C-alpha cells in the first residue's frame, strides 16, 4: 500500500475518533505509548481533546510504531493499516 493511502487510512481511523469527542478518551496505554508523539507533533493541545486528535490525524505517517501499536491494540485504528505502514517502511 502506498504511503499516501496509509496516511489516508490513519486519518480516517483517527478522524472517526475525533468525531466522537472526548467520550472516547485515549487509554492509559495509548497515552503512555504516544506521549512523545503528542509532544512532538501537537504540543499545544490537551490530551483527549478533539484538537489533539485532529493534530495527530494530520501527523499520520509520522507517528511512531510504538504509538501505532497502542492505537491498534486499543481498537482506535485498524490494525491492517498499521501493519501496512510498518511493512512499507522496511
């Protein structure tokens, strides 16, 4: 899968979560695994805010594998898109 398709898939997955608002807060594991990504890409947004979710969605293909693993394990993004991204980077 091409990188642009992977980024689009991540955007769709994270976008659905943004639409749900803060009712679907990030899990503790996601917060821990994605902390450096949050600060790297979206330092001015509060965790669990719709703005942070939108910012992380725009970071797409730059999100770390550790964060993507946690997001996939939490069911926040489809695992098939994460696996494709990982394979594309090899």
